[in-house]
C-alpha cells in the first residue's frame, strides 16, 4: 500500500484501534470488553453465536455470565424458552454430545430465530457491560441466512458498530436503517443456479414487540480488500457504509482471492501481486473513515497508517493471542511457545474453507492443519453455518457444503471436485474455544486455528510481555502508551 502524508477527516470521532472479529468466539465478549475499556473498538465475532450460547448453557454456564445477560433480554418469554431448551444445571454428563440446535435458513423456524437473537444479544451485552466504550460485531457476508436475526439481536443489546467482510455487503446499510426504524429487514440471498430472486425477511415487531423502540442504528464498516470496491460502495447513498476496513492479503481468517486467474505456489497458497493491494490515496479520496488491516500491528505501522490518512488500524493476531481471547489455554500456550521458538507457521490454504475463499490456518500438531488428523476425521456436516443454498429441480432449495460427505454434496447437485481438501471449519472453530462436539462413537472434533500471516506485532508484544499480554496491554502498546 502506497502511503503519503495527508489528513482526510477528523480522527477524534472513532477509535484508532479496532480489535478484529475472529473465528467463533475467539473474539470473545471478555476480549471485546477489555479492549473497549482501553479505548479501542472491542469487536465480538458474530459467527455462530446461537450455537455458542446453546453450548455454554448446556455446559451449565458455570460462572453465570450468559444467564446474567439473558435476564436482561427485553422479551422474557423468548429468554425463558431458550433457557428451558438448553440450560443444564451442573452441565452435561461427561462425554455426552451437545444437543443439536436448529439451523438458520432463508425462511428459518421461530426457534432458530429466537436462539440467534438471544445468542447475539448475550455476547454484545456482556461486551458492553460496565463501561462506556464502544463495541462492534463482525459478520461474514457468506453466512447470509444468519445475518438478519444476528444483526437484530446485536442491535437489541446496543451494539455501536457492525462490520462485515467475505463478500460485498451492499445491503447492510439499509438493513440497519430499517431495523432501527422498527421496520422489517430484507436481505437478498445468493442461491446457486437460481431461477428467481430469493429474499429473507425479518420483522422485528413480530419478535420484539414494544422493545423495537429501544433500537438505535449502529455505524456500519465494510471490510474490503480493494479501493475499487470501496469506490463502488461509496458512490451510492443506498449502499454506502459509514467507513471501511481495508484488509491486505496477509490478514487472518478468510481473505479475498487474488484478482484474475488463481495461481498457487509450491505450498498450495494463492499468489498475490501488487494489483491485489488497495491504493490508500484513493481510499482517502473517498472521504469516508477507514482503517488498514493485515500487517499493521506495530506502533510504527499505526503511526504510518494515520499519517497516510487512515483513522487507524485493525489487528487480529495479537488479540487472538491475548489472555482474554476465546482460544483454549492449551492452544494459546502452544501458539505462544512456537512464536517464541520461531517455528510458528501460517498457511494461506486455498482449499480449506468450503466458502471458496482462501483461509489462513496455523500449523499446529494435533489440529486439522496436519494431513493425518484431517484424514482421520469422518466427514460430517451437522452445524451448517457455511452451507450454500442452491436451487435443484422445480425451484426446490437445498443447502450444501463442500465439507460435507462427498456423496451428499453430489446428491444435492454439487461438483464432487469441490469437496477435495475442504475442512469442516464450523466444528473446528468450536473446538478452538473448548466446545468440541463429541460423537457417539467417542470421536472428539479437532481444532483448526486461524491467524494472520504477519507475526511482527506478535513478536513485538512477546518481547514486551514474555508471559503473555492482555487486550488492554495490546492497545496501549500499539498506541505507544
């Protein structure tokens, strides 16, 4: 990214540091809360929060945090139904699988919507508890069927920012505006082989009643990789976001594929070129606030980003390794050990994610990053967050995932070639946070950890804090405090 000295707008209106929204509850409410208290934008991951709250409750909610938040849910009848369905005093018996929860579809069941509302409310409410800092929630455009209910649940808890990447989130500004006005939100759902337009609709009054009067519109930040997309979204008031996060190719999690024909290096990683980098001067010219992400996690990079006209930076890896992140202590300790030893490697796997987007995977023993661990797992798709709707025959909708059993994917009209090398990220990401599904045959789901490819910030923090760091210490370090 070419940098130059300029200032495009006042920088006192937004936090300089955005803590990235990572994985399933890796960007936990605990992490977002401490970052917000330190003056950053604390961001919770908005992925699969219905499943997170269902599993926390089935584990007995030992510290009572989820139930404390649920007690503030403004529709007691919904709160009671969720507690009745999932809360197990004392937790599940050892080895018992988690109870399945309903999946979100284009036209989801009431139970699925209510669980999503509560899950997102709980995470945001806890992230905002006890301070007056700002909190955001991060969504993936690819998980469209969950977007409306997740957004409404987060707004009900007073979320300040909504961030969305992994696609072109052109309808989100309107969704936020409509919900804030108490009107139905509508989202066009991308359906493979579609012969007509498919639209998901959620009327907040149906579920919240008078509580819709409490909804405020959060600011919306679109996560993009190129200034061209920023220009497209900024030119039309209907789809214009309130700002951008501009991610470079080394950012963690899902990242945009290279422009043009996909080429891979000898390690199976996409090859990027300068044309895959955003032009910062053109971002400044758009006149909207923006943050730089991907290899911007040092105090020097923060200063350079601000000098170039950005409000600041978004960082993921250094916060994923912070003490409050949702990663299990075992995984975090293993990552920090390898970081200190200089052996921590992150692969940008072109095949791992069923979404088709490249996905960064940290190479760790005992995780799905190892071929033998991946091969030992029986393919199963029982969570379905990354399923893609498709039309088959007479307009019938099926939901398929390239990580599900090959014969099932093919039976639903999918190309079996698309299943090669795909990993079940949904189950792996729950394993990352200590909530792995245990199968009836005794098999326990294994993790798959995502980090960014650039580890300079993590090395710098480890030098300053050899025994590990908190989210607040990471914010202070980045700001030179």
